[in-house]
């Protein structure tokens, strides 16, 4: 829990961590074979980008219910990315160390997402224009 009000999605630690995962995914997918550019590379990048994007869009919504819905989308994109990481490892595009590092980063984001969802479930409903402490 943070002590200061959330004024923007960029104030959310989970958004910051998710953005770092996107950067790592872009870096690692540069090493995938060229024939994967429109396959696994594109899929991994899209799933990774969807995580902080859904956080940003959800936080900008007027209600807690809408925010929770977008957090659910972010969680789905995270699960999709984790699956794609295992596929890349199985195809020998990632080393065990790379998979472990990226999996740890994804797990950290997942824990923060789950914590934020739990906090929102326990908070009072938010109306348009009001910011909550999370």
C-alpha cells in the first residue's frame, strides 16, 4: 500500500514493473530467429505491452469496477506472456537463465496485480474524478 494518492497510472508500482518487463521482452525478442518476427516475437511483444497498457487504461476509468476489469485483462496478458516464455524455452530460443529471470519478473508483476485487485475489492467504490489510495 502506498501512502500518497495515486494521481496517474505511472504512480502505480505494478505499472512501473510491468513497463520494465516490456523493455526486457523487447530486448530478448531481438535475439529470436527472423522467421519468428511475425510469430512468437510479435505475440510476446503484444502480450507484454498489453500489461501496462491495460493498467493505464483501467486506472484512467471512472469506476473501481472498470479498473478491476482492466486489471483482469492485464492478468490475462501476463499469463499469455508466461506461456509464450515457456514456448520460447522449449524451442531453445531462451536459456534456462533467461526464462528464470523473466519468470521471476512476471511473477513479481502478478503478485502486485493480485494485491491491487484485493485492495480494490476491499475499498469503497470510487466515483468519477476521485482518486483512491492504493
